[in-house]
C-alpha cells in the first residue's frame, strides 16, 4: 500500500533562504501565516486566538540520508543523531511546532516565529495538549 501526503496549505514567513532562517522556533519572532487551501477551511472550525496548536510541516530541501548531521563549526563536539535533534535533515523531513494562535481570518492562521522558509508545505494542524504529571 502506498501512502500519499496531502498538503493542506502552505506557510508564509519572511525567510527566503536557509541563511536567513532561524535554526529553532522563536516565540518572539516575526508573524508567520498558515494559509489553508479552500477545501480544508471547514477544518478550522473551533480554533480560537490564544489556543496552542501543533503545526506539522514538510521540509522539502532536507537531505533525507543524513542520520548524524553536524553543524558548521561543531565538527569536534559530541555528535547527536538525527532523532536527538530538531535538524531538518532526516528520513522523513517533518517539522513540528507548538505555538499559540495570534489571529484567525477566513483562510489564514497567524502565529509567530516559525523556523521554516517562505512557501513551506503545511501538513496538518492539531490542538496542542499539555502533558501534566509525566
């Protein structure tokens, strides 16, 4: 059985190159928009400003063969494997962020400080849950 991903929209950010893009989420960073395709707009029903959401997005340009990525300048430091880092280079380049909704409009959700390039494909949005007593 073949699995096909369905992208529900895209993300707009001020970052057009990897050099501009931060290496992690910045909750005080610039506004970013989740732009939802028309056929998925009904799925936004019930979301509200201030609510924390889990955002899943696809990192197109990632190297899917690296399992121990090393940042420039870190060659002599202890290495961590892909699954111990938030690095984009992984077998399935799915990025995830939990952030509050700043505002909602007809087909856009505004959040802050995502760590992806402008035009990044949006996979899914889910309400974020807080784990307590773990």
